C-alpha cells in the first residue's frame, strides 16, 4: 500500500521547512515594513523642508500620497516574492536554471508596482489634492518614467530577496543548532558541519577546542577537526551532552579529565598542559571556573 502523505516523513520534513521559511520571511517583511515606514517619514519631511527652503508652500497631500502609495505597493508585493522564494528557491546549486524565473519575477514586480501605484494615486489624488494624477509629467515619456521606476524596483527587489534570504538562513541555522543540542542530550555526541559533510563525535572524547575565526578547531581521539560554528555554540552542545568541559579562555575550551598540569604564566595568567601535550592558556577572567575538585 502506498504510504500516505500524513505518514511520509519526507513530506513532513518539507512542510516543516516551508513553515519555518514562511515564519522567517514574514519576520523579514515586518522588518522591511518598519524600514519603509521610517524612510517614508524621512522622505516626507525632506520634501517639506526643501519646499519651505525655496519659499514654496508644501502640498502635504501630494507628498504623502506620492511616497506612501509607492511603499505600500512594494510591501504588498514582498508577500509574492516570499511565496516565490519558498516554492522556487534560488541558490548556488540551481541558479542557472532558476535565475531566469527570478528575472521575469523582477520585471513583473516592477510592472505591478507601477500599475498599482498609479492606480492608487489616481484614486487618492482627487480626494487629497483635488486634482487628477498624471503619471507622465509634461515633457516626459511613458517609457522614460517606467525606466526611472524600473531602476529603483530592481534595487528594491534584490534587496528584499537578500533580506528575506538572510532571515531564512538564520532560521535554518537556529533549527540546526536546536537539533544538534537535542542530539547531544539524547546520545552524548556532537553534530558538526565540516565542509559539505556532517560528522558525529563523542562529546566526552573532546580534549580541547579553539576558536579560529568563523570556525572551531577541536581535538578528539588523536584527530583534529575543523567545524564552521562558534565556540559558544560548541560549548552549548557539550553542556547538553553532559561533557565535563570548561571555558578557560575566550578562545579555548578544555576537557577537565585531559588536564595534566596547571602552570603559572606571565601577568598572573596560567597555562594548562593536556594529555596530548597541548599547552592551553588560562586567562584571569576564567580562572575561577577552573576547579578540579
């Protein structure tokens, strides 16, 4: 009998990932909405100040509707971009195939922005200004006005794509960290990303770990591994696994059972000699944590 969708773990995992991306994307749109609100206020005040500076009476309705209608439409269109990013994600593995889809979406984004913005202004202009709205001012052309808007829309489209993607990436990392902590609690082992693969290490066999830029270098059972994570994230996994490790320096973690000697060092610091003959600095800030009782 064919497995139902409800009991299919692959489908469940996909739906869970899409819900996570949707939640992160909505948070990104909210952030962009706040940003657009702030920039709208700044633009309105700038237009009014400029008008007053040259001795003109600012037309509040024109300034407000001009700025607000454009940003409201952009904000609404971001929900369509989010749906596209969830259903047809663009990444380094598929960019050759899917980039044309996003280029078409960018053009549609700009066309819809212009059409809906003009429609809103034609509705609002007579109400707030008492005059009809003309998208093409005297001396300009329709093509020229569209190109002007299109250039701005290209920046808006890809900026929104980057912000939403950043929020989604961060949500995925948080999910992976939560899964790694759960793995550590249940099986007392670490889940580490090394290049394009994942490795699993016994948490109690980690002798030392050292921060190395965006990576962590750690030593276990005679081998050194390099994982893309922070030292704090590694420490969280080790604590969850119940490993007897301690932070002795802002850049170092050690297993207490691997400590053979504690030696004095310069400026009141200390130095550890481990069973692997690795020498590890101990800063004064972390000396109180180093209790071998």
